[in-house]
C-alpha cells in the first residue's frame, strides 16, 4: 500500500488480520517492521502519514483441514475439507472416478500435495493420478468434492 497525500496527514489506518491467518501478521513501513497482529484482530496504525509512505505485509496463509460435521449420509466419518487461507479447495476427478477418495491419511495429505506448474493453487497428490485439488471457484463441470474421503 502506497500512501498518496498532498501534505502530511494525521490519520489512523486499521489492518484486519483474518481469523484464518496461520500466524501473526507483520507490517512494515518503508522497509522497517512497525507492528504485528494476531489472527482475528486489527492492527491500528495511528501516525502522521507522508506522501510515498509504503506499507507492506503478506497474509500468512497455509493449508488446513476441517472435519465434515454435517448430517449428509455417507459422510459420517473420514471426510474433510482442505482450505488454503480463505480458499476452499475442491478435489476434482481427472480420471473416471465420480467421487474422489484419496490414497493417504488426512494427517499426511498436506505433505503429499504437489504444485501443478503454471496453475496457481492447483495441486496433485503424490501416488494419486486421478485427483487434482483446485480452488472451488474454478470448478466448472468436473466431478468434484469439497469433502473427499480419506484413509484414517
């Protein structure tokens, strides 16, 4: 974020650290760390801003799994969602299967994800040739699941 103002400006700026953030968010001003905040909080920066001031931060996203807790039949055990930061990942069938079932335990899933070159946020799973994880918002007509089955 680059500040643009005609003259110095006394103002507060609040940066929301999303609940899904994997760790504290560090904020740099003009190359120096000035603040940090925990997930689910706000970082309030009250100061005199000058033209050209530059704020930098990286939202700390990581993979996480969430156990399915709904009441749909057939999903009582062994089904989890995979998320990357705020992005829900879908297991898309690239082979003949209609429902993706993965050949690894949920605890080993993240370490078995392999990035697909040239396709941001697309991953295959080591040892599984017919499933690709991609953001849910990219799914078109493919067979997919947001809560695929895993070995437990």
